[in-house]
C-alpha cells in the first residue's frame, strides 16, 4: 500500500515529494529522537540510567559517516540494514523505532570512523587533518542543530501536563501536583500548566495557593495574541473579519503563518468560498510540508465536490503525515465509505 502511495506521490507531485523525502532523510541523520508512545526526553527525567548514558546519535552519526566513507561501504552486513532502515523511513514516516534496530551497525561504523580519524590526525599531512576536522565539525552541526520543528519534538512540558492530568483523574493528586510543577519549571510562562495546577491545589484544600497560580496564569497569558484574537472572531461567527485577521498574520510571517492560512481556509469553507479555501490550504501546505491539517481539509473539500480520487490521495497523505491524528483517520475512513459524512469534525487548529 505504502509503495503504491509513494509512487503515486512521485508521479503526481515530484517536487513536493522530493522536498518531503529530503526532510525525512535529514531527520534520519539527526540526533533528535522522534516520539512514538513515549517521549525519550521525558523518559530521561525518569530514568537515572538514561541520564548517565548520553552517547546519543548526535555523536555516533558523524563518525559513522566517516567510517562508511573510509571503507565501511564495502561491508554489506553493516550497510544493508542501514539502507533498509532509511528506505523504510522515507516510504513510511520517520520514527525512532525504525532507526533503533540499526544502532549496532552505526556503532561499528562509528568505531571504524573514530579509528580512521585518529590515524589521520596523528600521521596524515596537514591538509588532510584540516579537511577531516572541518568535515567532522560540519557533520556534528548538521546532526545536532535543531530548527523550531526539531526543538518542539524535544519539549517535555506537554508530557508532564499529560501525565499530570492522568494522575489527577486517577486521584493521585500529590503526584499530579509534582508533575504540573515540573512543567511550570520547564516553561514558567505557559498558562496551561498553572491552570491545571490550580485545579489540583483546589482539590487538595489549598485555595490560597490555587488563587496564586490562577493569577500567575492570567499574568503569563497577558494580552491575547493575534492568533487567539482571530480565533475568537471565528468562534463568534464573524467569519469575514476572522479570515482577514488570519491572512494578516500569515502575511506578517513567523511560525504561525501556516496555521493562520489553514484557519483562513476554514473561514472560506464556512463562507462557501471553495476557491479561496483551496488557495489558502495550498498556501499553508507550501509553507510547512509536515503540516497535516490543510491536507485534511483539502480532502474534505474534494469529497464535497465529488472528486473521490483527489480525496483518497489527500487522505492517504494526511495519514502518512500524522498517523495518530484522528481527523486524518476519519477522513480516510470516510473516503472508504466506513463512516457517514456527519461523523467527521471540522474543528479549527
């Protein structure tokens, strides 16, 4: 199935698919561990052993590349599993569980790369030393430098709030308090964790502390952001004003541009402006190729106008980008006729 879907993407949108593959390839050779069912960075806080064993892929991958170039490519027992792992991530999606099985192979290549590097720095002519040193520095930067997307994958504040919420629901209020306070320590300005902590403190019979946390949450929230203000216009049914506000946010640039254009497309959908909605969703998708929401909405529009082929393509792409997103799953189920149209939500991001 995924082979067919990938081939279809290459034949219909080769430029966009090539950019997506390059992003996945870069992610494969990066130190960041993508989340599966549990964040590795959250687990580090809970397990002392993980705090000690910090030989992560940011150090291993550069030396493994040196080992590969220095002759490791002649060893198929090492390189073939790595190639299979890379192809798997390119065809499916980038996940640490597809990379972990080949870490032993990477370690052997890294050991060879370390030995070659040591020999060069000890015995080679000066220009070879400089070239190897510059190459290693460049590889270390590429393997460890985090753009905003990769930095978000390493954030733990959401993990602590999620587990704190589960603890509160289970009645473990002391545990919940500790987890919410840890989230606040990571990001003191995030009002969500303070509001959650206030609820727990109230249940623990400490209303004074709860009020203090609520005040801190309100102070941290400050004036509504332009995105929040535009969202309030949307919820109030002032769709023309909301669309204009979202477009203005996108035109100003910044990290929220893709989400703003996605929401502008939703406004156009509710206003009956199908052409404007498609333009907004396509613009959002061009800004962030990993953003599933505009793809989901394009699939819904394709269904609405009866283009089942395009709807199926968008549904498959959305599931590939966000396998755990319930909206993508429901869109795919609707394309396959497994649910009725009324069961698919159209909430704003």
